[in-house]
C-alpha cells in the first residue's frame, strides 16, 4: 500500500499516472483546461504551447520551434518518452497535411467497423437517416442481441469525432440502447451503409488567420414520439474551421417551437 509507483493493470494506475504527469506539467507552467482536464496550456509572453494527454499518448505543439524543443527536452529529462515527429496518427485518427491545412480522418476505423459488422461489401446509402419517419421506443420486435447493437452504436459515437455529418443519426440510434428493436438496428445498418460510400470524408482544418467565432443552431419541436421532447443541434466555426458540434435531445418538453429554439 506504500508503493510510490503505479502498475499496469491496476484500476488506480491511470489516475496515479495522471496525477504524476499533471504535477510535473504544473511545475513547467502548464495550466489544465477547465473544459478538458487532459489539455494543458502554457503561456510565456506571446508564445503558446498546448499539450494533450491521453493515458500515455501525448500531442504537443507550440507557436515557436524553440519553445517546442525546450518543452520536449524537459519531458525527456523527466520521463522515458519517444518523439515520433510530426503528428500523423493519434487514437485511430489519421492526420494528412497539405499547404492549405490538415485533414483529420477515421477512414481505417470506419473500414474496421464495417468489417466487424460484415458490411464491407454492402451497397452504399446516400444519407445516414430517413428524415421522413420518426423512430419510437416500442416499434418492432426486440433485437436478438442487444449487446451487439450497443457495441456498434458506441463505436459510431467515436466516429463522430471527425464525422459531424452522422452526429444526428448516431444520436438517434443511441436513444434506444436500453431496449433496441429492429427499426433501430436498421438505422444503425443505414449509417454503416452511408459510411461505406463516404469513407474518404473527414474534418478539414484550414490554415487561416481568421479568429471570429460563428455559431449556427436549430431545433425541431416535439420531435420524439415517445417523450414529445425536442432535439437541438448546433455547430460552431472558428473562421472557416468547424470546431464544435452537437445533436442532443432536450431535457424537458417545450410548449412551443419558440421555446424549443
């Protein structure tokens, strides 16, 4: 119980490692973000550095090469690390650079998901969801294996990190994970068929000096046939770059379309 080292396999290991790393990062001048505790920000005058930590995988970038090399040297001195150079792959997300910016893609992740579902050779679908019909909680018979449904729905959630075009469809599929039925499974299969035809899509981050924030939001009214709750959606752009998006069912029933929006 008095060990000062954390061991792989223990439930406390990730927390102990995070505390160890965060303590050293604070000594270097990094401050943890209030929105994401895995993100650390360092400000030195006009220079900025960002460090993103996920267990033992780290992304580090800075506004100047000198500051980047300085921080990398300090981390090497404290921890046993390997510098893999420019970012190309991180947690299933591939990064492709071009003179105009970079593209974040989960193409291989989507291919692996289609292969796991046995739909690698399926016919593609032009849209991820049919907007003309509404799913209900008690439509159709229960699926034979709800665990498989939850597995694919959860995997699709991770895919929305670079595919905002399927965010609403995945959100609808995740509403019925407690008791999935055949129409809900058909929606998941439709999303997978849509992915089959759009494997090359991803999230483009353009190199632009624009710093203005632009937000778009909308909501339906009483769109859920079971609870009569509305569904809200928004997207936020920093210049020409999409940086945040969401599709979510509202927590309460709106009495009018004005309240829903």
